[in-house]
């Protein structure tokens, strides 16, 4: 198919996927990490170096910070742009999953895979909260699609992986493995190797220029994992990875993927080779980072989860690849019926999970909107300093909305103010739903410092001041 129709198909599928995601969840928001990226991008836009060394700051991702720079002219509206982009990436994920599944195992398999991945609660949760893991996943899937349609494509594949490598370091290892594969295939690898080296080099240069240490992201992420008591280390991978993958895709998909994988290895080996290699490499890269002391988080497994969804699609409809008279066509078809029935049987539980997510995101959106409303009024808009918040979570949001450095917004978990502005949760509901992490250092408290007087209030927040 010519490139223009391919792009049109991709665009239509992306729009449909984004619309379906919006119908299921209804709203989105910029998570803590992404909000910091917007703040840091705004710093660059105003000629300031971002301050990475603030308490409980997330790992900086160069491409996300660059996005913050591009969106800086929008001010507080940058968050809205990020939310729109988040739904677009969810749509792109569904589109690419379909296209890959259809290329390898036929359109019905691709359709099952796309529906499966788009309806997983963790995928929707990470997506609508604008985690960088979704654009990373989309870029890696795009690289896979390029390679699937044009084997040993070389530089175009590495360009997609290079962009992904400015969001997640796993892409560096995927790029290195791909360059090695090109070399073993007899291809010239000088240009591909240079492209593959660009992402880690640019990330190191970014850390050096901003933090003065080319390995800042690595060491800071390790330190953050210790502070937040994250699970780390290669020894924890065997127990953690299967459980996390099961939490993402759920039991019927795992069973369908197992069936599809085994059948494809036996009956469609040429078609399973690339997705199988990608899955092994993705898990290998995950293990390397775990061994390096980085946290073991479920969202780092979205790539293998997506490949499992495609394998599940193969389990359901891979039999369409076999000739009508093939001895295994009816057997695979019978297995496919069981896979589809299992998916349908678990649909009500998936609906419940998505409904709970919709409610939780709606509550988060409401609390944030109430905070945003107060950020536009005195005393937060005045020169009263410092601004003290109940925990670290509101820091990047208020820094973005107030156009102030994050250091001017202080967590009460670390410092009790003697003067300035104090932002207090209005209800226990806000306290429960606005905690950064259960292992966040310090204890969330609603105690108002003495001498502060009530200055503004809405259903979620009370603002006190002593200027």
C-alpha cells in the first residue's frame, strides 16, 4: 500500500482509538512526572536552567522536557495540550497494535489485540495521566511496524527507537540489538550505529548541561527508588514480572497469548519471529535496568504486555492464516473459540475496572481543578512567600500555574512554615485522593500552622496566609 493511504488508515484508526478511550475514561490529567517536565520546559523557555535537585523530583526525560519547552507559550494551558496528546497516544497505541497484529496474523487478530490493549485498565490509567511510557511504547511499536513491513530497514527503525530512547533508556538496548542484527545480516552498520548512539549521548549531554553530571538521571533515579522504597534488583524480577504482566492484561489474555504463541511457533514461525524477538529483548532490557538498581514498575512492562495482546489475537484468529485444507486449521479454530469466549466471559470485570478508573480520574480532576481555581486568586497570586503545600504532589502543578520555580513551593512534610501561604486539604476525601505515594517521605497532615488566617476556600482546598 502506498504511504499516503497507509498514513490515512493510521490517522483514522488513531482518531477512533482516541475517541473510544475518551468515552471510557472521560477526562485526563498530567501526572506528577509530566507536570515537572512542563515546568522544566518552561524554565528553558525563560532562559533558566531547570532545577532537578528539588525534593522527590522525578527522573528528567529529555524529549518530555523539550515538549514542555514547545508548550511553554501556552502557560497553564500546556496541561490541557498534554491531556489531548495523551488521548492521541492511546489512539495511536490501538492503531499500531491493530496494524502489527493484522500484518503478522491477519486483520481479525489485529482487531482483537487492539481492543484488548485499549481496554486494559492499567494501560488506560497510564495513558490518560500522560505518562511518558505511552509515547515511548508508540515509538517502539512504530519501529516494529517499519521493520515488519520492510525487513532490515535500518535507519528509519533506529530513528523511531532513538526518539523513544529520549523517553526511556530501554530503547538504547533495543537499538544496540538491532544494530547487531543488521551487522550479522551483512548490512553496513556505521550510519545505523551512529544513529543508535545519539539518544544515550544526547541524554548524557542534557544531564551534563543542566545538572553538571552526565549520569545524573541514573543516580537520581536510584536514589528516588530508595526514598520511595521501590522494588529493585534482578532477584525480584522472576516474581514481580509475571504478576505485573498479569495485572496489566489479566488471565484470559495470558492464556490466549500462550495458546497463540505456541500455535504460531509451530504453524506460523516466520510470522512470530519478530514479535517473539521483540518480547525477549524488551524483557532483557527490563532485567538490565533492574540489575542497575532502577525500580521495577508495571508501566515499564507495557511493551511486552502489548506483544502479549497481539499473541492473544493470534490465539483467537491466527487460524485464518492456514489454508482451508490444513490439518490444524479446525483445531486452531476451536482453540480460538475458547479464547474469544474467555475474553467475553471476563468482559464484565474489565468494565468494572474501567468504571472504577473513570471515577478515580474524575475525582483527581475535580480536586486539581479546584486547586487551579484558587491558584488564580489571592493570596496565591500575590507576592506572599513561601507557598507551603501538604505534600509533594501539588508542587509542579502550582509551579506551572503560578510560573514560579518549584523551590518556592515547599512541602509541609519537610518544613513547617512560619509565614507565607499554606494550602490545606478541605476534607479527608482530598487527603485520601491527593497523596503522591503511600511511601512518600513524611506524614500527610492537615494541621494549620499557628498565626495563619483563612484567606480563600472551595470544596477541595482551604488557603491560609500570614504575610
